[in-house]
């Protein structure tokens, strides 16, 4: 079944915090929230204002916004795959894997996780901006991603490398690419600082650095188990299997890449 309570039962407990932010808009919740959840206030806050203005239920607004986000993700990925020159069969298989992947179906069951769904949509927008060489699309999608989830900071190194070496950007001057690298970096940093400053008004003290140092503290502790570290490492690798397979299939000279793969299609 699809519904708000079913999503909570599956572990989408962050939705309770996002709903509280939306219900309190244009103010902020009186109850203190965990900092990392409160820092994702932008999407729920805007949604709450829209819902109040239009006179619709907040949960209904979450359903609609999450659905639109997933549809946008599919559109952007369709555009990205269309540039790869895949054969029709491989193209259809790739789209099917994306459409029916658990990471997307989860948000249909748990629509309260809007910031996550919006991050996926904006991340695919970033990929399309990089693949097509469109700076405006890249910056716009990156801004939405950084406001939805602050983990957008982790995109900066990959974006910088693609801007410098990606074939879609080879016709641009070095100065333009350098300026765009600085702009994307500053955009993510400023979004992190601004969302954090606002979240501090209604959140518990930040634990972001604790989360970053937690792995190393655990390894140095007496309760560290190498088998557990390997299990977590496997969880990290599994999500890369599908995109990694698609990337290999699109390499120049592969049997499925009819026009020479991703790098050629990005020209």
C-alpha cells in the first residue's frame, strides 16, 4: 500500500520533521529538530507556504511535489541517456532500470521524503547540464540540490573535473571553466552556510562534524569489527553497479555503444 503511515513504517521517519516544517511555515517549528534534518528546511518550507496559499492539505502537497520531482528525474535521465548513442534495446533497458529502481519507488511509498526526491531530480539536472555543456542548467540544478540536501557539497570535485576535462566543455575558454568551477563551489558552500544559519534557529546543536569523524572514532574504539566495515563498504558499492555497468556498455568500441559512448556524445 502507498501512504504516509506506510512510509514511516519503512523507515522514512525524517518525513515527520519535514511535515513539521511545512505545517509551521511561514514560521518555524517550536520543537527543536535534529540539525541535519532541520538544515533541509528549504523544500518543506516552500511547500508549506504554497499549500497554505492554495488552501490544500500539506500531505497532499507532499504527494504532488514528490511525484513532480521523480518525473523530472526521469526526464533529465532520458535526456542524458539520449546523448550516449545507445542502441534502442540498451536505451530501453537503461530507462526501465531507472524507472523501476527501488531508490525511486521508495519515494512513491514515502512522499514525505521530499528533500531526498528533489535532490535526485536536481542531481539528474546537474548531470544533464554537465553532459550538454549548459552552464545555466548546471548552476540552477546545483542550487536546488544544495538547498534540498547539503550533501551536494560532495558533488563539487566531480563537477570540477568534468568542467575541466569533459568534452562538452572543450570549446569553452580556460577562464570560463575556471570561473564556473569557482561559481559551483561557492554556490554549494553558501547554500550550506545559509541553510545552516537558518536551521540553527529551530534545531538542536549541529552534529555534522560528529557524523564525519564518527567512522574514524569507531575504528579506533574497542567495539570496531572489520567485518562490519566490509559490510558497510559493500553497501557503498552496490548502488554503483547499475550506473557502472551502463558506463562500461557506453565505452567506445563496446558492442552496445552505437556512436562511441558517453564521451563522444557529450561533444
